[in-house]
């Protein structure tokens, strides 16, 4: 392949779902055109900002703090230095050898599980299984709900590999790179189950989910007209999972609720030119006026003259405090 052909591939032909392809080409160029997979993996690691931030955090939390207490190192801001006189070449070699011995002794006694994110089992996730997981997750992180358009998505082992978890469908879930990096190897939460099958038979909002009578709907929430509207078009946006407190909402449910709220707002504005504003909010707790113990968010259209003095808005939940 000529330089021109390679350049044209990079500029015009390459289709990307991540930075891996151009990073691989760049890494090979920097290594003279040839490298081992291990060397390439090292290049990739040096470009992984999430891993860099992870180790910056680990350094500050433990080794820098401990060695500083012993007087071995000194730290000024982000600058770290050995607290020792200038070392000779022989002294450096001896200290490096001793440190390497310590590392190998520790690994020999504890095993590779000391690297909690990189202990690999014999079976990697193949493309077919990864596609199935991403399809069923609808291209979203099972914890925060972010999509592949916002952040890379990883396949995570629910029971960590360091705890014997296998690379099989039942033990895999989709997490974004941020959630996956912050999940520790002691955590075996199946985030897929947070919103699955959590309904209450005698809840009117749970019944509406099954009834399929919604103005708008997505995977995790739906919209319906309020049965006792404050104004025409007063809408409730309701998570499908049964829980009472708005503050128990998950990231992806929050995103789903606000997606519906934005769409409903546009529909209302399109259908009624008199609407000039909105009140939004949730009652959380009995003293806050909550009477239905399934989380729901109010979207209330406002029209000029619908109340003599609208100043204060949601502050009117305590009437004496509405004016200020």
C-alpha cells in the first residue's frame, strides 16, 4: 500500500465506532511500522484518559500519601520527587532491581488479581455476543443510561472475573467506559435488573403502564394527562418502574423522563399558541403533598391570566411564601 492509498483510507474510507483504528495506525507509525500486540496495547493504555485519571486517583489516595509520611518522596502540587540525594548509576540499578523483586514477590503471593480490571479469562467476548448485549441494552449503559454517541460502551462482567465470573451471556451487562472504570472488582450488582419487573398490582400508575394508554412512551417512562388538571394540558411524566421518591430515580430513568418532557412541551406549544410558560416539579413525601406513591413529575402549561398574580411560581406550594 502506498502513502497515498493509506492517506485516502484514513481520510475517506475509515468508518469509526471508536478511536481504535486511527490509534492503531498512529501507534504503528510511531514504532517504525511494526510492533508486538503487547507494545500496541501499551500505546493504547497511554491514550486511555479514563485509565490515566484512575491511576492519578489511586496514586494520590495511597502510595504518594504513604511514601510521603515515611519521608521517601516529596510532593508539591502535581510534582512528585524522590526525597534523596543524587543517585549514581549503580545505585539506581540496585534500587530498581530491589523494587522489581518486591513487585514479583507480591504477584507470586497474590496472583494477577491485584490488577482488578485486567484479569482475563480464557474466553473473550466475541462480536456476536457483544452485538446481542448491545442490542438488548438498546445501545445504553445499564447504570447511567448514556449512549454510544456520548461515551464508549463496554461489556462488563457482573460477577467480576477476579471472583470467578465467566464470560457468558448471563454474567454480562453493558456499561459505559466511565461506569465500568469506577465499578470495583468487589461489586457484583446486576444493573440490568434495577428497572426490570418492579411493578405493584394495586398502583394506578403501574396499571396504566400495562394498559398501554399513554400520550408518549419510551423504554423507561410514559406520559399521561393528569386526572385533576391544574390547567388544560397538565401532564404527568411517570417512570415505569414502581418507586415512590423522585430522588430514587436512576440516571437512565431521569434521562427518559426528560426526553418525554421535552417532546410533550413541544407538542403542547404546537397545539396551543396561548401557552407562554410551564411549571414542572414532583411531590416527594407526604409533607410535600404526595398522595400517590409512585414517582411522577408534573408538567403544567401556563397561559397569561390563568391566575391573577403568577409571581413566585412553584413557591406557591407554601402560599404565604409565594410573593417575595
